[in-house]
C-alpha cells in the first residue's frame, strides 16, 4: 500500500485536554469515545471531549494504539495495567452515569 502524507491544520485556539477516564459506546455504524477527567477525591467526572468514529477507523485506531504502547514500553519500560494483580482499588467497579 502506498504511503501518503497529510497536512494537518492545528488551530491556534485548540486547547489540549487531559483525560484520566474513558467511556466507550458503540452501535452498528459508529464507536463513540467520551474522554473524562475524574475529579480526585470526589465521585464526579467532567466530559472533556466526545469523539465518534466509524468501526473501520476504530479498528485502525486500536491497531495504531497497540503499536504505540509497544513502542513506548520498548523505550520506557512496562506499563502496569489497571487490570494487573496490583490494581488500584479505586479503579475497580466504576459506573459512569450521565452518558449512554
């Protein structure tokens, strides 16, 4: 497959956002990602961005993210998952209300 180059326009007023939680929803024609910032010490989170993509793009995103994590770990070392044996109890059994 031929590689192409795409020029990306980043508007000057585009603010970066920080997210420490994500909610994923899907239906037959799209995946929706709600990026959240959980406020420490509370049971509240604020939605920072909502992004919807096609299933084909979701599959590509999954592959690119997996490769990026492997590259990161090769450079910086293993990332401990929230699902590992030493998981942080504050991350278990969380229900996110307010968007479905």
